[in-house]
C-alpha cells in the first residue's frame, strides 16, 4: 500500500468485480436504448473508463466539471460549473457517473440543472456512497451504487487529495496525518 494510506478499503479485485456487475445491470436496464454517460471530472474518470467497457448498449460520453469544495473544510453547498457539457442532452437517456456522493450537495445541484435541459431520462451511477454525511437525503436516489462506505476520507481509483493519488489502482483511507483531519482543496 502507498505509505500515505491508513488502510486499503477496496482492492483492485473488489473494484473490478463490482464495476462489472454495475455494467451488467446498466446494460440490462437500458436494452434497446442509447446511453449518454455524463462523467463528472475529474474524480469519476477512472471509474467511468472501466464502467463503459462493461456496458454493451450503444454509449456516448460527455463531461462536466464542477467545483464542490473550496478551500474550507466544510461543504458550502455552492456549486460552480467550471466546464459545461459539449452538447445538448434534450431527449437523451442521461446516466450521470460520479465517484462519490458525500453531502449530496453537488449531485443535488447537478440533477436539478441537467433535468431542466429536458433529457428523456436521467439516472445516477456512483461508485461510492457515504450516506452518513448526507445533507439532503430526500433528493438523491442513487440508481446504481458500487459500495456504501463509512465516513472516512478516501483516495485512489480517480479520487484525489490536492490532485494526488488519482492513479492508485485501489481505494485507500488517507492517513489523517496527511490532511490534518480537514478536507481541503478537494475538487470533483
Ligand atoms: P458532495 O457534494 O456530495 O459533498 O461532494 C462530492 C464530491 O466531494 C466528490 O465528487 C468528491 O470530489 C469529493 N469527496 C467527497 N468525499 C470524498 C472522499 O472521501 N475522498 C475524496 N478524494 N473526495 C471526496
């Protein structure tokens, strides 16, 4: 394990098996349709790359980048679009792919924003869910969820701390001595 880690939470093998299972379920549910996968940069990138290769129906990609946390240690609820989608989603079957749902504030905003563009349908696929941290539980329904995890700060498999650790092939709990117990400069 990387020396900055406290513990491996999800191994490469666990990730591979669960991503394949999510791909199988998605392919089954969308049979006869085309999917527009909307990836949330940058954290979802690694998960998305593995997931789409397990989807067997025609799949298109687009990406959106939002800022979720600023420099403070608490989620402010203020979400800013840094890079919008390249194309219209009107009439498309949109599947949002996110790395982790924490407070839910980012997704709450994005679901509202993307729904107002009149897609044919909109669903959410998240690799990780931290339900104990949710601020607006009623508004977030994760249609496809990889793993429910405890309230720990995790990195790897696309997830960063100050842009580091994204390329780790597993997900580990970051040692609190690295981040000083707060969540700083975390970007989606
Ligand atoms: P939310 O708006 O749900 O609180 O924030 C979701 C975003 O916060 C995720 O896309 C991710 O970028 C970041 N985030 C939340 N928890 C973690 C975590 O444990 N590790 C990392 N690396 N990012 C996290």
